[in-house]
C-alpha cells in the first residue's frame, strides 16, 4: 500500500522527466506516482505513454481536462490535494529536474511523522558533485541535519503533511500566479505549522531542467527579464 502520493508536473524535458520517474520507482517505500503532462509536445506525450507501464506511474494529460495554457501548476496542486485527501496520504512534489535517492522519500516521511507540527518538509538540493545548489544556496554551509525555517521552501522535492492539506484549501490559490512555492510556504506558517529542510536527504537538482528558457537568467539576463516582465512568464 502506498505511503505517499508523489506528483511530477511535466512540460517536455523528457530525458530529465524519465530520470525523475525511474528514481522515484526505486524508492524504498511504496508510492503512488502521478505525472501531470502540461501540454507537452506530441513526441513527449507519446514517450510518456510508452514508458508508464515499464516505470510504473499514472499519467494525466492536462489537455484532456482543461484548455488553460501551460503552466497549470494551480490545477495540478488542486487536483493532487483532492486525490491525497481521498487517499488519506501526504503529498510529495518531485519536479522533473530532480533525481531522488532510494531513501529520500522514506527520510522525508520519517521526519514528518516525528514532527507532528510540520507543514512542509523539503529535501536540500545539490549538484552532481553533492554541493548544495539553487534554490537552496541560502543554506549552503549549514551543518545541521535539519533546518527549521521561516524562509521559502522550493517545491523541487517537498512533502506536504496531511494535517496541512486538511487545514488549507488549495482552491484559494491566486489565479495571477504561475508558481506557489513562496505563497504556500508562508501559508503553512500562517496556519501554525513548521517548515523544515533536511540537509541529510540531498537530491540531485539540474536547475531549470524542466523549464529551459529560465537558463537565460544566467546566460542572457536581459532577455530573461524581458520574458519575465513583458511576456508575463514565471509569476510567483
């Protein structure tokens, strides 16, 4: 029986997505994994269908339930919260540019079970060499095994506790935003929960592998900020 509902929103980037899915499938706990295909190309859609039985994930094509253009993170979170509550399971977001270890999910679950007041529990992100990287550079050099933080967690690999899912209804998420990491991190604190980052449960993160255009932030910042502000992309 699954101990956690795991979700992965996907927009193309099929190679990193399949790496993510394979890693999740090798976890040392049973999971129910859903990939949400957010209007990817037909080639990506075909490959996701082809691999789902082999790797073992459920696949939802958002084009079949909405005509709202990508990104549809709000719909993904709302659909996932409803499913998690129906199953009586915590919810884990693992984004498609993240590779977990076999014991990552069990460590997150164990920590959350031992901290009844936890709202969000995130795994620290590292590069291929194991060095803390974006978006958790703010915690680089910290020596604690866990950090109780009031700073924003990223949803790269973050577990939402069942009590928090019951306490805050995601139907209240703002339509004007694309991403909800900062808002939901704050909302968990507002609801009286604590948020943690586990430094002893690192996951490999290839920054923006799921949204390659954001690499422009480092390679061509003028173009990045043009797309961000003039085109209205990446609203947080």
